[in-house]
C-alpha cells in the first residue's frame, strides 16, 4: 500500500545534484590488491585482532572481535595474507588499528550457517547470525544492528520504519540498491520484522526517487505481510531518524530519548539488505554500495566495494579527478567528513566519496551572529543553534546545556543558511565535547 505523508517542521532544500549518479547502475569493482580493514567500524568498543601477521585468511573470516554489548565483528574482505596490524588512517580523521591483507586473487570464502527457514527460527537464532556477520547500521551511524534489534523488555515496539529517504545531496547508493535489488531489501525487512514482532512496517522514500518507489512497491507486494510504502516530500534532513518518525507516525522522540521510547525502531535499507544476506545466505558484511561523485570526478557513479578498499582505488575506477580538487569528503556535503589522505579505506558506514573542486567551495568570512534567526527556522529539532554557538565561543559550556546541545543531530542546516558563515555545527560539536569533559571530571 502506498501512502503520501507530510514532512517534518524545519529543514532546507539544498541543490541535491543526485542526477550525477542516480541513473548509474552499480558496478562490481575488481578485487582490490590490498585492503586495510579497521578494527573499529561501529559505535562502541573497538575489536581486538583475532589474527597475526603472516596468517592466511579467507573472505568472511572473523579477524577482530570485542567484549561487551556494543560491539561488531570485523571480517576479512578478501582472501590472502595478513601483512600488518598497525595504526592507519580512518574516515573519522583518527588513526586506528587496522588489519592489512594482501589479496591472493582467489576470493575463497568462509560462510556462516544460513537460515533459509528464518520464519520458523526463534529471534535469538537470527540475532546470533546478525551478530556473527558484524552488521551495523549502514546509513552512517554504524550502530551495532544486533543491539538495535534487542530492545529492553520495558520498551514495547509496535512500528518498524525502514529508511530509504537518502536525503543527503549527491548520494545515490541506497537509491540504486532499491532500484536494482528491491527483493533483497524486502526480504531483509521481513527478517527484521520477524525478529521484532512488530504490528506495523513502513518504508519511507522521498518523492524524488520514483523508480525506487516503483521497484520497492513491486517487491513489497510479494510479501506475506502488509507493508506501507510511505512517500515523503523531498526535504533535507528527511532521512534523520527523528524526522522520519515524526513524518511517518506523528510521534515525537523526547529530548535525550531514543526511538524505542515511542515504540519505533528505524533501520536503513542497506542494513536490511545486509541482514538478508547474513540470515538467508550466511554472508558476513564484507562489502557495500558506495557512490563516487562530485564535480571533481570524471565519471560519477556507484560501485559495490569491499570494505578496507582505499579511496584512491575508487577515485581511479571512476576516471580520476578533474581540475583542482578542493575537498574529498567521505559521505555527503552536509554531514560528511573531509579527508586528508586518499589511502583512507571504505568502512561499513561509508555511503559515498564526494570530490569537490576548489571553485565549488564557498568558505566565506566568519562574522558575528546578526540574530537573524535563520538557523532557528530551519533547525529540524527546534533548537537555538545560535545560542549554543555563542556559549561555545565564550567558553560558557555549562550555560550551553540550557539549550540542549546533545539533541542536535549535526545535520548542518544551520550552517547552510547562516549569512554570517558561522561554523555552527562545529561550535555545537565543540560544546558537546567540552560538556562531556566537564561531566566526566565531576564524576571522578
């Protein structure tokens, strides 16, 4: 069933520029000669290596695991020889432990035990498969999927929302996944709904993706349970978890709360596809679709990429750069992270690699806040970004807590509209980090 929904309050309409790669089918790139698989690709505890230098590994073999609840396994993404375990560049901007594997070109796999009869299996069995596969949220947050699918008993969930909005400009990886592999996504949704036992399932897609809507409608029609296909107005950040919940259910996640507090869980379409592969095929998460795009790329498009592949390989695969490069961003222009090194690897949360030419960057001159309230009008959370930034500038971090900085989703809408070119998101991040440090000091 297709249903039209209204959008959330606030938000912006940037120049989306998705046409650069939206019609480009997903390419399967050749196996990389060398991968550097970070041992931290998720929110939570980093993995400890399970291999040593000189070991021969198979594709899909666990090479890192962690203790505790918040964890996600790391797997070899090619077969070959471990040549190093060292601190290497990571898309976050840090150096983190990574396992370097020289590929032997054979791509020999070790698989998990599949559960093709998943509708007859207990949820615990399916959750174990998902944990063994190292699946995290592929929309960018990289939250361990097993944890998200195991809500505390006091939280009764009634709604599963599957996020196909992909609202970030330039990015089309989820779009192409839905167009080309809608049945795979639909079966993953079925697995997740089986685990959660929810009453209602809604797939949210923005109306600028009519081909994805058609493909998903056909795939969901073949399901044995009713699923609502929610068509949403195109607006950024429609794919934000809280904004999607508000638009599709009318429920508001409370300040400091989580979607489960209002009976909802949200998963990305890419995560659903990975869940299907893990449960139905026994395939660990070793690859994902990545958009390689921007005015600084010769031939923008989409590719299925093994995790740990250096960005340099993807840039070269799409014709290399054009003109003077100003920035290379992992992710989109609103929430992505600029990189200083093309040897940074693709990780589980890498949705795109954006190459921006120098003449496409408008840095402007940072000026004082003129109290125009433009940032307040577009904030999708209803915050006062100007006040948080002023507190951060003045070092009044304790005062900044009155304006709820931790509710900020760092979408960048405020910075986008600011006529004074103020780096509002960076200031809010700064305020968050300083408040955390103050609280930690007080705790000790």
